[in-house]
């Protein structure tokens, strides 16, 4: 049992952080919507065209070895603005020498999981 108020506050903060992270990992919609809202103005400030912007974001996720839910946030937008599967494949080919084949293979499986997750969300609505 924590002895001080500070220890109790730290434990409570840790539990809230853990719950938030679990919500992100599960792909809870309010969390996804919050994360999406955080990046609304980034496109305009980038000066890139929409397709390039989407591909750069996806390439960054590959470089970071991001989780499938991160791809889910970006692949839907990419699809809506006309980024085709061939564009994503071309991006993966272009960055493979820089990030490595293991990262590209990992990203490909996570992209597929994100697409499956998106399909499941659509079916549940």
C-alpha cells in the first residue's frame, strides 16, 4: 500500500497511462479520433501535395516499425485521397535500402493487419 499522497498520485497516473495505451493498441475509436485530430493542420503546414504527404507519413511509420493501429490512422486517409496500393508498394521499394528489408517485411504485415482491422470496423458499423 502506498504510504504517501505522491506515491498514490504516481500510481494513479501510471494506471491512466496504461489504460490509454491499451485503448490505442485496441484501436478504440475515441482514441483514434483524438490522434487524428492532433495532425489536422500538419498537412497544410507541410507544403506537400496530398499523395506525397500520405506516402511520407506511411514511410515514417515503416521507419519507426509502428504498430498496425498507426497504419490504420494513415492508410484510410491515403486511400481517400487517391493513394493506390501500387503507390504504397513503390514507396516500400524506395525506402527498403534505407530502412532495411526486415523493417519493410514487418511493415507489410502490419499494413495488412491494419487493413483487416479497418474492414472489421466497417463491418461492425
